[in-house]
């Protein structure tokens, strides 16, 4: 299977099985999505979704959030990973949006990455989710799943993964392909013990063919060897016949 055929298989599979894949973060507008994505770094979407309703109630927009103090905002974020940094980033982000962007969340990657707490991945998520821009956000799931399937080859950084994926995924599908790969990594192609038996991508997956199938064949052979072993053991442990005693020859 060529790399192009591998991509085609994966894209067709997801188009059929996950045509409406989308972010699991809950939000109503670009401001809420930006807050949620900043909070989601190294944290589950589930945990973020438990936290954001109270934040959005107390700080409904960047205008309110820009005036928040660290001590007032921190308790809302305490249960999330890296709460100190994230509290500072949210306040800094809101202040910069107010000061530099007239209170509007910017819509380009180049502008978004200027905000505190916003890296390339976050900017790609915001622009692809809000405007369906063809920007591929590479998180740990996208990185791992792409490499396992063989969509990427020797990509050692998220940026290399991003570039390789963009070479093969049609521009109008990039925004949804990000969710396909994330959700597949979150629920099926998990980091430890991927659930290959449940996975529809097996025919196109390099990892399945090169690692899992070989292990399965090895295990099958071992089982066969073990089931054949008792007969041999019985034979090996059967009492040996005594050699006939030769009579002494008469002179
Ligand atoms: S076959 Fe296994 S390794 Fe390949 S994508 Fe599916 S779950 Fe991941």
C-alpha cells in the first residue's frame, strides 16, 4: 500500500464512520473556546468542561477577564493541571485581546500566537474550529496515531507531523481530520495497548501489520507448539526397555 493509498483509506473510513467529528470542549463563542483550549493543555476535556461554566459566568468576555486578579481567578482553575501558569495566561490573554485587538479574539494563527498561553497548536485549533481554516493542530494523539498508521514517516516533532499531514489531506478536510485523529487516539488507538481488535483502520495500519500481526502469529505458533508438546513429553518419559542380557558364550 502506498502512502497515498493509506491516506485515502483512512480518510474514507472516517468520512463514513465519523462525518461529524468535532471538539469535545464545550463553548458558545471564540472567547470561550480560546479559554477552554488554553486550559486543556495537559488536561482532559472532561475536566476542563467541569471548570469552564463557572469561569464563563464570572468572566463572560475578555473585558471582564482582563480585570480579574490572580487571587480571584485562581480558585476556578485550581483543579486543572498547571493552575498557576494558566491563571496568569488567561488574564494576560484577555488584557492583550483588549489592548491590541479591540476586544475581538483574533482569527489568524500569526496573531493568536502573540497571546500569552497560545502556541501554534492552540492557534491551529482555534482557527480550524471557528473558521474551518486548513490548519492542522498536532497534539499527542494526532502525533502518535499518525505515526502508528504510517501517515507520517520519521516525523520527530509536531511541526514535522503537521507538514506531512498537510501534504496528503485535502485542504477542505484538514479541519475535521484533526478531530478524527484526536478522537481515534483518545478512544481506540490509545497510548498503551491500542484497541486494534476494535479498529477499522487495520487494513491500512503499519503498526498493526508490522507489530500486532507478527505478535499474533508468534502467539499462535507458541500455542500450537505447546499443544503438541505433551505427546513428545509422554514419549520422552516412557520407561526404557531393558536391553536383553546376553548369555555368556560357552567355550
Ligand atoms: S490498528 Fe491498532 S495501531 Fe493501527 S490505528 Fe487501529 S488501534 Fe491504532
